[in-house]
């Protein structure tokens, strides 16, 4: 089966600055693929190239069999986009907004069906300016889904959400996957990627440092981490391929001394551990972010 997205040696250069430096990605049809990385890593630039909103300097890119730089209407009708923030017609109801948006597509989904999928039935005839932040975000998802796209781009979909709204959005993403949609997700939240993504790529300085299923990336070299507090109160951390033998050794020695291993735990490195290790020298809130400096783009995906 042809991949939904194929990227080979993607480069984006601004004068002497390389925002993207030879990225290779393949996103399979029907999977949720996560792009992770600190500010300025090149995530947004990469995604905007895939969406057709930004020109690449070099490399090969195929999205659903199309070159997105050509902005062909055939591709525009097959993708949906949920931006970090967007403008919605404040003088229309949710139903009217969806009905208007559906007119851009040749074979849209039923408006009432999409309202139901996004949990907006009770707010269907409420003006969008009177919707809560969480309800507006559901409408964003609905607008991305109304054209019945094969591929959906989700750019930081839960930024600023409270825990309840985040988990509601997660359920929405799972619902989209159950519909057979391919989803490319960018997020700063490692728990979000762990919960939703089939595979992730960790990006830093315009390059991919690791790629694979979150659980396998987190496991890394399959080492286990044993942590305990010794008799002096110091927290001790040991790594091993064989936790059974190490625990036997540690507990036997402690028993022989008449001591206890306080706060003893055994675990494996997580996706967050790997992410922090790979991006350790990044400074949070970097004002010189190539992602942040990218110009805002419009929501429309069907220029008809």
C-alpha cells in the first residue's frame, strides 16, 4: 500500500539558515504519526511544507500521491487541517458554519453526522461566538472532518487546554482514527504522543533524532532502571539488563546489613526520558524559534 506521506531528504533554507536539514519520514495510511520537538526544531516548517503552504528548498515530498507544492485541488480536497488557532465566523451558528464549509467539497460528510461525531449536537444552533473554548476546538475538528478527508493535520491541538478538555480532544482523535483517517500530529506533550500516536519522530535542529513506536523508543536499549534510597538517605539509581539479578543482589546485601531499601522502584526509560535526553541542550521559550517566526496561514484547504 502506498504511504500517505513520503518525505526524503527534505531541506528548507532561509538565506544561510537551515530550518529543516534532510528529514526523511514515511507516514502509513490509517496511523497517527507524531512529530515531537522543542520550539525551533523545524516541526511547523515541515508540516506547512506537507500542507502546501510553504515551499521547500530541496528534497522529495509526496502527500497522498501529490506534490503539495503544486497546490492541486485534488490534494486540497483530501486533507483537513486543525491549526493551533483559527478564526471562525462569529455571526454564524456551528451548523451554519459547517454547512458553509461543506460547500467547498465535492463529497462532504453529512453536517448532522459530523456534529454528532464531535459532540456538538446540543450546540448546533448556537452562534459560534457564544461557544466555550472547548466547544470551539471541537468545531475546529468538525471543520477539518466535514470534507471527509483521508489525511488530517493536527498542529498542537490541545495547547492551553485544561485536563478535561485535553482528554476530550484525545477521544476525538481516537474517533478520527477509528474512521480510518491518517493523522499527522505535532505536540509538545509527551503523554499526548504516548497516548495517541502509533509512531513518533523526535526532531531537533531540523533533523530527526529518533523515530518509531513510542513504547519502543522509550524502552531504548531495553535497560531497566532501579531506584532506591540507601541508609544515608541518598537516592541511588542503577541501570541493568537483568533487574531480577540486581534486585536479588541489592536486597540480599540490605538484609545482611539489617537495612531496608526505601522507595524501591523498578521501571523502564519512558518516551519522556528519551526526549529530554535527546533535546537536553534546548532552552525552553527560545525567542529565536524558526517555528514561531513562520507567518500565520489561513485555514482553508479547498481552494475552489
